[in-house]
């Protein structure tokens, strides 16, 4: 898997997040937010189409909400 992340200016940054916040534990409740990655169903569905700035905004929000990034092996 390629690990590319998005720096605050929208440039690739190999030292921060993986390419996606997905942790492989897909489960939503009544609020339509995944319990594994804290993204909304719409964000999960649009992830591959999102611009670097949109992805950065999602990363910022989920990290503030307590998302724990997966380990980098």
C-alpha cells in the first residue's frame, strides 16, 4: 500500500498521515459516522475524489475528535 499524506499546504508529506484514515473497521451508527475512522459515510465515499485541501480538512477534524492513526509498519 502506498502511504502518501497531505501536508497543510496540499503537498505530499511522507512523514505524517497514511494515504487514508481507514482502519478496516467499517461500522456506522445512527449518526452515519464510521466508528473506525470517524469519517462520515459521504467522506468515505468521496475520499478518492477529494482534493488535497478537502482531505486535510477531514484529517484535521478527525484528529481533533480523537482519531488514532494506524501504526506504520
